[in-house]
């Protein structure tokens, strides 16, 4: 899953990006409203953390412009303002959630997980596909009760497919949602990661749909002869 952090306080921006990357997300960053608006308007983010008090263009204006242009990604607003009227203004502009500063990083991560779950139609932190379970809280993967160790890129790929299981996901979409701006994007690497995942999981939950992409779905039951 790919996220964008728009926060002008560079220390806080760095802390947020580090925490999100450690939690298994690909993360881009911006430090003012104009750059943040441009990135959110041109890149397919799964979620955005947006500060209200930004230079060049305030967060409320950024959000209103996105929504007016039909951008539907979940947006979590951060602000030092804690008045109820500011919260109402943020929600009316199109925010999905709201956190006042100072905050605990664990709360940010939990609220983001909830936003991403709702955006993809899931009710729980645990995503299940056949014998495979992905715990989005701990980034832990279990197959038939046994923990499976994945690299960060393998986990991102599996998590994205599991969030969107039952739908064919193209290689282009995977590249756009798994890698940050600075990564050397090559769709051929997706095939490599899929091969590694299949080997590590040991079960066929990732199907190749020729010419279209990949599909996460429970393995078909073995028919009795």
C-alpha cells in the first residue's frame, strides 16, 4: 500500500514516514500544500496524511480541490487546532478522519489501518485468503498456523493483493501502489516477487490471469476421484 505524508514540520514528517515504512508501507512525502496537492492529484495513493497548517496552500484547500476533482483516496487530517469547528470544517471538506497534535504514533497507524480497511471493504485487521492470514497490525503472515518471513516488498505485494482479493490487479497498478517515487520501477520485478511469494507461502492463492495481471483467491478444493 502506498501513502503520502504532507507535513511542513520536517522532523515530524520524517518521524511519520519512518513509522509508516517500518509498518510495511511505501511512502512519499511533501512539505507544502502546492507539492502535496500535485502529488495527490497525479499519483494513485491508497491513503494520505494531510496537515492543515501548510505553507503555499492550506490543507483544507488542498483537500477541497482533490474532492472537487473526484479524488476519493482516504485522507487523515493532522492539525494543532482542536476546536470542534475546525473538525467540522475538515470533515465537510472531505476528510475521512481527524487527529489533533500532539498524538501517539500508534494511534496514527491504527486509524490508517482502519481507513485502508474500509476503503477496500474489510472489517478486520486480519485478512484471510484460504490458509493464508495477513495481520495488518503486526505485518505478520501465517500459513496453516505457521509464521512465514517475508521481505518488505514481498509483504507489500501480498498485502495489496489480499486487500483487493477477488479482483484482478494489473502489473501497472501493483507498480504504482507498491513503490515510492524514488524507487526504480520495473514491472518485471513484480513477476520475481510473485514467484518468491508463491514459493514461501507454499499454497496457490496468487493466480496469474494471462494478459491482465494477478488475482488473490482461495485455492480451489481438490476434487475427489
